[in-house]
């Protein structure tokens, strides 16, 4: 039973979009290719491909299996390279998802330096402020604020973080500085939208109480980078991750307000928090290139002198 060979054939079928084309690559007839794929499906008791006379497509189970197969083959290839050359370089695709603002400011530069060091890595960085299905969408790594309740995923903390209320000096000069959560209702607030839902309930905790305020959004966007840009331009007050605005605070483009409160989009103490984590499917089959990139991220955030999230 050649499990690895069958996995390789399965991946070739998908990449060539057909049994015949994949068979020509490895010197097997269409009939033999069909028999091998049928055997693979029978072995696991699931249908992996939907097949017609003109095309093939992956089933849901097939899509998940394909992602896992690509990862396995890449690991085997890396192991062979290491054995043959004794080198510590890495190769293969590295698929990463991260929040938009954080991704542009921090993750992208680290990724560029990592690829410069390991030129055989093929990076794909998907930036979105929505929660992405790591396994279903075939990502090796997710960079997220807070942790996840999904026990099938592994979370590794990269750095501490918190959320801050911030605005431009010009806006505060024009509109005044709010000192209580209720005062925000009289201000222009810039609101994130996630999964088509505006995050208009902001939560506050001081030394002796917790409060939740429903703010009125003057502007809203699903892109955190745009929210930050609007704040810098003086359009209003934003609730942002400290990591996103650290450079702007240092350059005085933004200033924080109401620092005597903790702030978040979720109830303080009941949420996963705002610390930054690397999220990945599991430890057993984590590609070495993913592990090394997590290490690069950890070192990067450790060396950031401008990021001091402690109050």
C-alpha cells in the first residue's frame, strides 16, 4: 500500500484539473489513475472528488484532505532536501492570515525579511479583519488578537497588547476631550464592522466599576487600517489595538484618552483579551517553515522598543 504515492497522485489530479493530465505526468493511463483514486476513496470511506466526463471538483472532505496532503508532501520534500544537502533553508508555500492594519505594519515586513533569508518560501499573506477558517481555507498560520475557544487549534502568544481609545490632537482641540464613557455619545466615533455587524457597544472597566456604552458611529468600516487613517485625519475617536497605533502615538499623530479605563469590544474579563497570538491547526503536523516564521515573529515583537503596552 503506497499511501504517500496515492497522496502525490491525488494532489497532481487537483493541480492538473484532471485524471488524464495527471496521469501523463507520472506515466499512468486514465484507467489506472481512476483505479488509484477510487482505492484512495475506498480506503477512507469518503468521496474526495466529484467527477463528470468534462471536469472534476473537490468535495468538502476532499478540500480538507487536499490541504493536508499538500502540507505532508511539502514536509517530505523539506526532509529530503535537509538529508541531501545538510542545509537549514526551507521551501514551500507559507499561507498566512492576519488583521489588515497589523498585517501591513508588522507582519508584512517580517515576512519579507523571512523570504529574503529563505528564498524558496512562496508566501501568501491574506489580510482581513474577519475571523478566517484556518483549516477550511488552507492557511498554515493565523495572526490574531486574543485566543480562540476552538480546542483543535494551537495558540502561541507573540506579545502583550491592549486596546486604547485614541484620536488626533486636532480632533480633540476642536471637539474637546471626553473623560467618561457617557461623554463619548456626544463625539464622532469610528466603528469597526465584523461579519456585517457594527461594533457599536464599547466596554469599559475602571478600578471600581464596569460599564458598556452604545456609541453612535459617525463612520464605519470593516478595515482597521482605514479606521486608523480616519483617526489620524481628525475624523473622530477610534478604539484600536495598541500595536496598531504605537508608531502614531510616538509620532504624536494620535493621542490616547481615558487611560484610567480598560477598553474592549467585548466585556472586560469575559473576552479572550487583546494579546497577540499565532494560531495554527496542530503541533504534530506543523511545517518547519511555519515554526520558524513564528519564531521570527516572536523575536520581532520582543525587539520592538516602541511597544510598551503596560499602563
